[in-house]
């Protein structure tokens, strides 16, 4: 079984400030971890993913995430928020043993204040 | 290379009617996943299909819901005798493989049951 917990359903930052969106996962086997972004009335777009190898993963739009096995975490960060980053962000986990089925967190809505 | 296509984008049905949602995966992708997103919630897995086969339907409600992915044509998610609680956004995703392969999402079909 696998699960994802996103701490904080709403996060608000000022433009130019650090963005930190938290994600903790649970998995009995090595996980694959993903962050997606969803803009209003649109589908999900992949920001970045971790499968194996380097634990610090860089994605699109300046986002990155670090896989920390000891903390079962995969937090998403961006050094400087931009107004266009305002959206909903989803963390997801899948494994090799569940036929690729992804389990999603409930999402975090990011608001960027001018 | 066209992305994942879903149609219709918006669908309004009265209680008791049938809803048919279509999904055409990306070219070269043989794995299709359907997810449901209720208002203010994350995505919930419904079903995973490959051509002509249902691989995992553990997220599908036991009654009224069915899915197929025929040899030719799009994948279909069918909801019979819709109820107000079926109102949601339904997303289709496709991937080339499973596990660590990323899923590409369509724009979704927003079903409203009146």
C-alpha cells in the first residue's frame, strides 16, 4: 500500500520569497515520486519526478525537490516565487509493484502575493 | 505529437442519464488511467487499462461505472444512471510504461449532474 500526505492545503508567499511545499509518502517498496501542477480548469502538468539516482531533482520553472528516504519526504521548493506560480500542486507516488497506479495527495494551493 | 485528448470538455447530464467520457492517449502510449477529482479534493485513481484489458479497477465504484479501451479508438469511461454525487472532473492520463514512467494528463471532462 502507498499513501501521500501534503502538509498544508493552502500556502501563501510573497513574490520573490522562497516556496516550500511539503510532501510525505508511505510505501512498502522503493517509491517513484512526482510533483504536478494544475492551473484552473486544466489538467495536470508534470513538474519533476524522482525514480532512482540523484536525490535532488530539478524540474521545470525553477522548481526542485529532494528525496529523503530517512524522512520519507519529497518536499518541493523554489528559491523565488513568481506570480505565475500561483496554482495547485499535487504530490504523487507510484511503485513498480502496483502497475503504475499513482496515489495523489490532496493538493496544496499556492497563492503568491505581490 | 498531440497530447492526451479528452472529450467532451464539459458535459451536463440530468439525474438518471448516461455519461460517456472519451480519452485518446498520446501516440505510442498503451497505458491509460482514469482519475476523478471532486471539488476541493485531490485525484482519486479509478481504473488502469491497456488495449482490450482492464488491469486494475480497484478505484471504480462497484455499480454504474465501467471502462474500456478497445483495440481501435479511444478509451471510454461510462457512467450509467448518473447521480448528483458523480459531478466531478474526470481526468485521463497515459504513459508509455508503468512504474517510474510519467503519466501525461488530458485537460479533463467536467461532468455536471443536474
